[in-house]
């Protein structure tokens, strides 16, 4: 495993020499997060707004130990651009790396992105990565074309959508929910499911959920397949992070067997985000996915959330169809890109 690779002073000096006058390459600083988030939020739907503290939380969940990152600032130190490359949250078995180049709105079209792209690709070559995975938002005018001119090709789209929780009306889905219940499946929130369990029983449940999740994950029609996360990362995100909303995380049981589940994490102060919705291979085609999400939205309302968001890859037509029936509104897609080295 490669150690974290911060740029050396010599590298920063060489990058600065290629930048337009008035810009300086430097190491990324923790204080850069606030201005970066503010600039990104200005280009996004308000339900997609993030915070610097959330960014820090995700770095704690997935420490950037193998991340190479360079920032560009003005003479007074303000950040204006950056690039990074590393394994990402889901390291790929073939050694592909996830990279990106970002330039704040006021500093675009000055050549900063081209210089930083060269830096990112040089690091990928140094690590002998077979390909670089990157992405951009469909709402960012000209970004896709910029990447395509530099050899990146589109390999898929991830589609984010939202529904307002407090106005969601479950009654149109009563028939589906009743059929699922009549089939013998028991749909419970995580709050209900874990009530009264001791530590050993609770730990066994998390292990069972992880084991049940694996084949569901493998069956998701991803645009770009991602390996199932290891147990320690699953446990950290679901159990240790404090982000999981128990009232809005719902599990369907067939006796003691997990037939399906949907998990919800905190996003901002009043939003939830679906981490995963899946049904076991023996339980598909009977409306369980819909029933799980209806129960989840009821739990989200109980938890006081304003909105729920989710992301599904374009090929996942079944889940996107469920979301559409539930009233989810589609946001501009995230376009996945690839460049082979």
C-alpha cells in the first residue's frame, strides 16, 4: 500500500512555474474546505448543499492515506483550484485511480485546469494506474466537453433525485405494502429491530446485514461496477460514524432471514440520504423495494427530516422507476468518465 504522497517543495515550485502569473501551487489546507464548499454550493440545488464539516467527517470515514493532492492559491493564500488522485471510497481491483480537477468559478478559462490535469495524470502514470476515473456534473456548462477534448470518455451517469418527506402521501401504495405484509415478511425500522438486544446480538445483526448486503450489491446494475466494501468500512459507516438514522433505516425479515433493507444516513441538518436499497434474490418482483421505501419515508417523517435524497445509476431502471412512482424529482446527473493510461 502506498503511503500518503503530499507534493514536495520541488514539485510545487515546478507547478507554480507553469501557472499563470499571480497563482501559486501549495499543499491543501484544512481551512480550504470552507471556501471550496461555498463555491460548490453556489452551483448546486439547495438540497445538494454540503458543509466543510461533512467533508471532514467523510475523510475520517475514509482517510485519504493514499491521496495525492495539490492546491492552487492566490498570492494572499486564498484557494482557487485543486487536483487530487487516489483509490477513492471504493478501490478498484485493477488499480484504477479516482482523480479530479476543480477550479473556482471566478478563476476558470485561465489555464489552471489544464496545468493541474497534467499534474494529476503524471501521478497516475507514476503509480502505473491502468486508467483514471473522474466525473463532472451535467449542470456544469462546458465541463464534459473540456474533459472529452482531453481524452476522457463517458462511461455512465449517476442520477440523483429527491422527495420532500413531510408532504409525501403513502396511501397510493397501501396495496403494495399490504401484499408484502401478507406474504409473511416483517418490515421493521432499525429502532424497532435493535430494541432490547444485547451487545452480542446487535453485533450478530450487523454481520448478518453485511452478509445479506453483498449479493444485493453485486446485483446492482452500476454504470461502472464497484466492488463490495470490506467489513471494516461497512461497520465504520453504518455503526460507528453516527450518521445512520435508525428510524429511517428499514429491514424486511423472513423469519430471521434478511430479505431486504434500505439504509438512511444524515445529510446536513434536515436531510437524509439513501445509502443502499436492496432486496434478496428470492424476494424480488413482489413490491418489497416499494414497501421498504414507503416505510423509510414514514420513518424519515418521524425523524423530522425535510427531504430524502438518493442516487441511482442510469442502468438501474427498476429502482429509478420505484423512485419516480414515489414522487422523487430528478436532479442533473453526475457523469462518470474514464481515461485509459
